[in-house]
């Protein structure tokens, strides 16, 4: 049974910003990012354990996206929900930008 996906506001914001940056450089690159982004979310929904635990902070898991971006999420086993936290570029100080937002104040998608 697929897990429910909840997107935090920081996730929506960071995913949009990554897409906008790529689109400014190359619209086809933004299309590839968007396709990969959707594929990874579908994979996470079906099998959230498929991607690695983020070694700098095991609260998060991380799925690699095209062009060096990474999708960070947390699995809530008790209610079979995956909380999507952020999309960040791997060259960033990831720990600085990862936040523990209130998982219950998320929006669904």
C-alpha cells in the first residue's frame, strides 16, 4: 500500500526555486528536473526506504535528483506518511538549510 505524501511549505518553495533556476539556464534542463522530481516522488510513495539515510542527519532520507539536487524527506511509520522537507543542491551547506518543521503543519499533494 502506498504511503501518503505530505509536502511542507519549505519543500514546495525549494522545489519551485530549483526549477526556476534551471529554467533560467535551460528550459529542457528544467523539464528533465521536473520529470526526475516526479519519478522520485512516485518511487518514495511506493517504497520510502528505497533511498539512503542522510549520513549527516539520520532523521532525513535523501534521493538524488538530476543536476546535483537532492530531495530530503522523513518517513513517519506510525501513520504511513512521507514528509517531504526540501530540495537542495548538493553543493550547499545541507545541514544549514535542513529544518525540522512541524510535520503536522504540512500540505498534502
